[in-house]
C-alpha cells in the first residue's frame, strides 16, 4: 500500500511539473518566434482563414476577406489593422484579440509592401 501511495504522489507531482511548462495554449507563432518576412500565401492567409473568413466571406459581413486582393484592400485602407488592434472601437475577431505576435506580423506584412 505504501508503494502505491508513493507512486501516486510521484505521478501527480510529475504531471503538475509538466503542466507548468507545457500545458499552455500557445499559437505556432508564439513558440516559433518572430516572422521576419511574412507573405500573404505563407503567413497571412492562414491567420485570416482561421480568424476572419467564418464571418467575412460570401458577402455575409463587410468586408469580404476571402482572397489576397480583399485582404490587401482592407489592410491598405486601415480597417483590418484598426479592428484587430482594437484602435477603432470593438475588437476583431469577436472571440477576442489575436496574439500580439500575430498582429505584429500582419503590420510587418503591410510595412514590407504586402508580399503575396
């Protein structure tokens, strides 16, 4: 019986210790570092598809963000960055602010000329 108690205590301690270092919810970008040369196809499209197109596609919600040209236009006119930063009232996506690393990557994409 004593061996079982020791085993259970060690197993519990091991689980708790591992959770301190691995039971966090991180995005790929959070753990992989900063993207230095983002492109639409490689980086931006994935974020937009995951966070935006469920509402912003097919004319159901303005603006549509289904392709490069639509995302480009919305970013160039300031709407996309304003909404994801929360700088113009409200925040997008509706389920909460994106990680700052993701917002910074989209801003860098704009600053570097919207590479496709």
